[in-house]
C-alpha cells in the first residue's frame, strides 16, 4: 500500500575497506556487529583498480544467503557505489566515504575539495601505485587512533593503484537504493564540506561524529550504530 512502511532487520553486513589499508581495520566494528547478532563479511580489496575491487566485492555479496547492507569506508565508498547495484544489496552505508556519481572517480571528487582544505599527503606514484607519506600518516589519516596503532598503520599501509583512484563509476547504486552516511567532522583526508556535498547529493540519511578519517578504528561503536540503524530502518513500501 502506498505510504505504508515496513521494518525488517537485514542481518547480513558486508564491509569494504578503503585505500592504504586492509580489511583488518574493521575488527572493532566486526566484533560489535557479531555480538549484536549480525552475519558479517569483510572484503579484502586488491586496491589495484576500481573494477577489480568491485568484482571482488560482488563475489563476497554472491556468497550471502539473504539481503545485504553494504558498507564502505573512504575509497570503499566508490567500490560500494559501483558494486552496490548487485540485486542482494538493499542498503548502502558510507563511512566518511566517497560517493561518486556516474562518470566520476575519487580523483575527480578530490578536485572538488574546497580551497584551504587539508590535502591528503599522497606521494607521487611509483610503478602505478600510491602511498601516503609515512611521517604524515598519523596526523592525516588516524589523528585519534593511539600512536602505536597509527604508526603500524603507516608502516603496513597497502599500495593503492592509480587505476583505483581514477576508476570511473558506471552506474551509481545510491541512485536506486537507500543510503546512510556517517559524517566525520575532523577528517583531514576527506574534508567535511566534501562529505556533505556527496551525502546531500545522494539523499543519504546522516549521522555526525567528531573524529579522524580512521573513525572505524577509533570509534567502532559509532560506525556500528549507523550500520545497525540502516539494517533496522523502516522503508516506505509503494
């Protein structure tokens, strides 16, 4: 019936990491969601190309037996935007993430950052891969993470392919599926103004917290909360 609503928890969550890191950073979020009764899968992106990462994410979605809440952090937002058209995906959650439109990439979105916004300390590419300056990693990426963990993240960072940074979205999933967005006010990798631009354009429901780009590590409870909110949401039935 038009105008009615239906609430049915989606019990399956697929987590997609961003650039320079791997899926292990989701551990705190994973533990909370598992404790709260969710089935959780963690994608390990090769981070060589956007299409490659979307393909690996679709493989993870294929394995699920029911509807999925698909979650992406940072560059992982571009991945879920591309892979989220999968028929099992019902809801999208962006964690201070890129949400490109058709024909956009992470690179083109970074170019929309407002003047004076902090610039990510990405070093010039080597052999088709990008890295963050290790000496600036903690301040830019993980400012509210304990120093030992932040140092390890810097030392163990994953190479990020230039084809991932420049990969263009073909069909943005957020145009057809409901989305949520965790705005992180102190993020120095994706300025809050750019976060707002993307989530408003996508029509995402939002929550806002202080914290660094590594909010999924420093405040897994806030991240789990918005995921569970999406999973439990009442959606209009037409």
